[in-house]
C-alpha cells in the first residue's frame, strides 16, 4: 500500500530513520537566502553553499544510486547586483561528488508586476538536476506532450532538403531531419517548464505549485517509487506524489507548516495514506 509520511523536525536528523538508497527522487525548494526570515532561519548569501552542504551526507546516503536530486533555487539581488550564491552552491555540491546533469527553468507566466530601475521583473527560477552517477532512472515518455498544430502544416510540404538530415546553412554543425517528425503525435518537452506560481493563500509564503514537483516526479520515478521533500513547506510535493501513485516522505522543521501539510493532504482525498510523526 502506498504511504505518505509527514515529519516535524530537521531533515538531517529525521533521515537517519531511513536506510541507504531508500528514495528514488529528492525534489525540494530549500529556504532561499535572506528571504522570509520570519518563516525560516535566514541564511546569508555567502553562507548558503555551506548551509546546503550541511545536508549532503544524508541526502547522498538515502538517495538510490540511480536516483535524482532536483532543487528549485533562485538567486537574489544584493545592493543592486545579482548575488551568485546559487551557482556557488551547485559548484560546491559538484565538488562533493554530485553530477550536475541539467538546469531546468521554471517560467511563471503570472509573475507579479513591478518596477526596478536597473532590472526587469523576476518571472523564472532555476531547477537544478543532480545525480550520484551518470546513468540514472529517467522516464521521458511520461512527460511527452502534443506536438502542436504547426506540424500538420509544415510536414505536409517537405521539400528536397527535408528528405534527410539538413545541416545548418550557417555551418554551425547543427542540423535537422524533419522526416523524423512525420506521424508523431507526442514529443519530448524542452527543459523549460511553464507553470503559474501559487496565487491563493495557503498559509505558506512560498508554496510550490503542485505541477512543478509533479513534472519531475513523472520524469524521474515510476509508480510505487519513493519521493522525498526535506523542506516540504506547504506539502505540494506530497499532493503531486499521491496523484502520481508514488510513496512520499515530507519533512519540515516548522510545526505550523506541518499542520498545513496535513490539512491540504486530507482535503485532496489522500484516502487514509497520511501518517504523521514528530521529532519534538
């Protein structure tokens, strides 16, 4: 039977309950640097790599050898300049053995308007994909999407250049073979994900939209696998995991957020799967 487990406590301590290689996917959004200090222990940008590395040992231990770690992070502006603590964090993780496979970009079409004299509004965030090994579990067919109406018109009129691979006229070394697209209804998406940010009040200042963890859960796990969110916040990863038929463990060190998780999971017909534990 599938399980959803919610824990109150520090992930570094809670995860000691679990055996090596237990989780197939860790998908999370750690507290952002110097952001929402009233809700989390605020971490200075220069200290952020060390903060994340503090979780390295347990994350590495409980993740399966063919598992994935996906972290949603966003840098911040300090004295009018983008502080690159996010990049430094990924570099620091790479130095401990993590492989930085790809950078996904979460585009938020409903980002809030605003004005800044030296930059434009934020409407995207990073989602970094890291693994322990170069060969890892990935289920690309699970996230295929419709090819779109353009294909029917374009592929009806293939010319001589389209009968095989056609190298770029710019001699860049890139090319295309449009014949491979003929008859396809579904294709792989790119590494940008367009999902609106949460606009309703869920009692949490930075709630995940359910669709974001859901995308990575489908891409990197199969039904019945085990998913972990060690900074679970409002519990969106739990809802996404349940809807996708995965086991999930949710951890947060704030009691009020654990209560929000329990309420949201019960409201989304978790069918008695929620089991709550406490480290306090």
